[in-house]
């Protein structure tokens, strides 16, 4: 009985520690207040030695992937110029400029950024974007 109690206590302690670490990590990620902070957070998640590349980000932004006929690339809704407003090709809804220089609110809320990365990467790329791709994407748009 004592060993079962010890095992349960150890399991609870381990799970609590893991949950706390995850929440602290998420809170740090959610605290990004600028595009450069969010980019740094994604770069860290991408792995040791990862350096965001504006050139890779530009390639991702403009690449015609064609997973979807209506949304073959980011530029389908966001235009070739990330400093300009766009329009969603399906709903017709206005889309604010992607470049933080033209839209100061862009990439200042990590929860919102994650929501749109998840949705748009799935629709355009056909999968979730990697942390490295997200860092590259922000690196490119931050230079525009």
C-alpha cells in the first residue's frame, strides 16, 4: 500500500511540475508585445541555433502552393505587397496589411497570431506551419 501511495505521489508531483513548466512557457510565449519578441519566441521553439530569415519568409509568403484552388498562396488574400490591405478571396472580408510597418497591431498578440497561423497555414500550406516558418514569416514582414 505504501509503494502505491508513493507512486501516486510521485506521479502527481511530476505531472504538476510538467504542467507548471508548460504554463510558464506558454505565458512567456503569450507575453510577446512586439513582432520581434514573437519572432524570437518562435525562433527559440524552432531549436538551438535557428536564425530567422527574411528571405525564407518572403519565399513562403509568395510561394504558390496550390493546396486549395481558391487560396493557392498567402498573396491570394494578402496581395503581393504586404504593406497593402487585401481581401479574403472566399468571404470578401477586408484584410488589414500584413507588414507591421503598415499595421502596427500586426504580431503584437501571440494568441491572435497563433490563431491565424493555424488557420491560414492549414488552408494555404495544407498543414500547420513550423515555428521556424513562423519566425521567418515575421522576419520578412517586419522588413516590409
